[in-house]
């Protein structure tokens, strides 16, 4: 009988040790999650920084070539690929402060080609909040963003007036 008491005592201590390890793992996971939420960079959540949210809105609502806004152009591309039974995925919009009032807005677009091969493009724009201006900062973004007319003289000579105009 004394041996039976010893085996139940060791089983009880092993069970309590498993319980302690289980609670320690759960506590570590909870602490890790809280630490991640506390230390998460604002670029992952642009809404945490109101100026980053403004930069994102400025880029997404900026005019696009062939569409009213950049956001509509991107989502329309994904929709049109879906209609052609091809897959396109638009990644998350990320915002990062460059300096002062200048923010960088990025989004990745993955397209599946006819052969099944994937193509990835990163669209990058710079949003200047003080000037309310958006500039394409990558070649793919340049293909979506219309060119702003130059407000400064380019240093090139003025075009001559055609013959028969009021200047001749």
C-alpha cells in the first residue's frame, strides 16, 4: 500500500507541473500579443497616426489615368483580372513618414500571368500634406498617376506662333 501512495503522489506532482507549464505558455503568448500591439509600427496601422491616414486618403483619392481615383483604378484592375479568370491580389496599403509633411504610401499588386507565373509590382507614391500634392515614386505608380503640368518655366524657348496668327 505505501508504494501506491507514492505513485499517486508522483502522478499528482507531474500533473501540477504540466499545469504550471501550460499556464506559463498561455501567459507568454498573452504578453507577446500585448507587446506586439504596443510596439507595432504605425506603418502597419495608418489610422493610429492621423497625418498618415490623411496621406493615405490623399493618395487613394488622387486622380488616376482612366479612372476617377487611384483606389478605383487598383480595385478595377483586380476585378477585371477576375473576370478574365486570372488572379490578382492587392496587398495592404502601407504608410511611412519620410520627413516633415512628406509621407510614402506603398501597395503591392500581384498578378497571375497567362502561364500561371506570378508578377509582383510595388506602387509607391509620395504625399506632401502641406502642398496637398501626390507624386509617383515608382515606375508602376507612374503608369497610374497623371502628370501634373509644370508651373515653373522649363528653360526651353517658347513655341513659335503658327503662320497667319495674330502675332504675324
